[in-house]
C-alpha cells in the first residue's frame, strides 16, 4: 500500500534517503518556486517519474493543502527491529505522545542531535505517517525507527541490556545536567505526552526520573521542546 508523502522537504528526503521505493513524484504546475525544478532533477536522476499537475490533484492525493506543491507516492517505511538497536549508545522512546506534530518535531531534533534510534510503541503513538514526516521536515526518513513492543516492554528489555533509563517528568528529582556528568555509556530517554506524560510503570522502573529546571512563571514545556532540551543536555 502506498503512502502519499507531502511537503517539499519530505519529498526531497524520501528521494535522498533511498530507503523506500518511490513510484512517482507529483509537482505543482505553474509554480515559480525554483525548488520544484530542483526536486524534479533529483527525482529524474534517481529514475523516478515526475508528473506536473494542478493543485487540485495534489490535494486529492494527500488530502491536505500543506503539500507545498510536492507529493510523492512511496512504498511503506522500513522499520528497524528493536533487537538491532540494542548496541547503540542512545535510544529515545516516545510514550503516550499522540500529537503527530510533536512526534515529528522530536524526530527532527533526534536526527539533528545524533539520536538516530527512535522507539515507538505499538499503540498510543502515531507511526511515520505522512503528517509525522511533514512535521519532521523529512528527518524521519533518515532515522532507524522500531515499532516492535509496548513502551513497558522497551524499557524492560533496555534495562536487561545494560541501558540507563531516564524518564522525563516535571516531578523528577534529578537534573539532566547531573545525568550528563555521569557520562552513562548507554541511555534510553523516555519522553511522554503533554497530557498523560510518561506512564507510572516506567516512572517506577526507570533508573532516573529527571525534570527540566524552569525559572518562568508557567510551569509547562511543549513535549517536543522538553525532548529537545533533554537530548541536547544528555548528549
């Protein structure tokens, strides 16, 4: 079954990553955006057919006006078995995070900061659907993403495999700076949603429950911002 990926950066990155079979790229005819011509050249260089069409067809393909004049018909994303990630030094797990924009934004930061392995539970978190890829600016195409287990199972297996599990929670007693100073070899960072947060089982099981120090009046951070601060601080 094909995905219709939309947005300039996602279409570029699905072509550049080369991990999916791309059947065709659709571009907005009459557009003066020079990036569309560059996108056509990239697609044709990789042997992908290009069709110039009106914006009505682009909307029909992806069902959103956020396509920026570019849509790609691509095969399914190749998820990575969790077992293949267990020698990596940094893993990030998303727990109870339902907003595709937050999931995509976290993936974008993870790719930029070198956290190349992302764990998604089988339920409760969107997979690399087109809206998530759009929010990640295409970065999701360059990540290794697992969807094998529940969030609790990921944590249990990671602990058995020698990982320090760091859960983010506003009531956490440890600071990210202290965790960084300990220079742990293998870290699994767990980021929760803005409403439900990290599940109680994981908070009880984690090696460290860490809070982000805040000095403002509003004691709240967007989930993707909190995840970005944690990934950057832990390093």
